C-alpha cells in the first residue's frame, strides 16, 4: 500500500486560555492528490499548516510529511516540501534573484528555468529587496519559489490572498499545468475562492469545529450531488420521517414542497428517483459555493 504524502492523525492544538482550535483532526493526502481545504475564518486551517511545518507544536496527535515529522526532519527531508504561508515569507534584505541563488542551494531539484519563466509571467522585479515589494508581489514571489523548488509536496495556505484577479487566474492556470506535468506532486491547498478549487483539486475537505466534517471526491460531487426539490400531490404533506437517498444535512418543508441536498450513488439512481410517479422531483446542480453554504448552515444549526 502506498504511504500518504501527508498524514495527520488525532491532531489537537490548544492555545493559551484553553482555546482548542484542532480537536482530533484526521487527514491524509495521497501521492498525486490535490486536497482542497475549506472552512470559515478561524476554523483552524492556518493552525493545521503551522503544525505540519513545525512552526507550532501540536498539543497532541501526529503529523507526518513523506513519512517524517517536519519539526524534526533533516534538511534533506525538508527540501522535499515547499510551503506558502498565509503571511508573506522571505528575507527582507534579499532580492528575488538572491532568493533564487539561496533556494538553489537548499533544494537539489531547483528549476532555475522555471523560476525565471514564472518571475516574468508574474512581472516580478529580480533585483528589488523583498522589503520594498508590495504584499501582493511578495506573495507572487513566494509562489514562484515554492513551485520552482520542484518539491514533492506543496503546502499552500491561502496562496491567492493579496493577488489581483488577473494574477490569481494566471496562478491557478500555471498550477493546473504543473499538476498535469508532475503526476506524483501532492498538494494541500486552502482557499476561500472555491472556483479555484474546482479547477485544480481532486478532493475536498471541510474543516469545522476542529475536525474534517465533510470530505468528498470533487468529480463525484459535481456528478452526483444535487439540490433536490420534491413536490407532493395537492393536499398532501411530506411524511415527517421522509428522507432523501444520500441526504446531506436537513430538509426544509414548505407545505407540500420539500427541499434538501443529496448525494446519489450513481446517475442511474438519480435518474430513477427523478422519474418517481407519485411526486414531482426537481434536480438542480450545485457548485462548491452552494455546498459550502449548505454544510456551514447545517453545522451552525446543529
């Protein structure tokens, strides 16, 4: 059995005054998988990245990247992972070109040609010190450095933050191309821009209340998850115990009209359900934003 590239087991993290952010979180990312992590602000996404990269020590539990605890990993092991944090990183007094030289020494597979290409693509100055760059430019530089490192694992915490729309689209397009070229590249990506995840992610995980509350394959989501509206015959109300096949969350009832969200096992099941003769059934596609709102409201209601 292939070992996960990223493995998190029963991860707990509490801050001062007893605030527990991560509460037994389990997560794994397989080789070649792009795992999209979503959640509200304060859900613990950045805390998870900080624990993975050794910036924070977990209260309990285990984190491993490519079989090693990053906090205690050797320089050689660390060079197999690249990280773009939510806050800009880099050496303030070094230029981007000087970062290139430094990274070439740290990452054995450093791709200078790709670094130069991406710097031109993002219109980055090579000889300006980081401290003179805007937040958006520093973020673009961090993305260039992480991709050109040729690391086996990319940890991207809100990589599109501070990017203008055109640059964000360029970044997502470049990332999609790189993923197509490097089949074994594993990525853990958090973002609030769900349309970006739909382009590059293969798996979706929702972080709520310190745990992964929902996880699904994105292809299955796009094919089999639907908003369902069931209209019962006139004068008939839905039974109190009525459920949808593969129901996600609760149902809302307004007279004879019942509305909910469901994940069907197959298109055949979806089709047969839509052809029920005793009720009228409407099936409506859902995008990630719709599903995120649905799951968030469900968690708050419970």
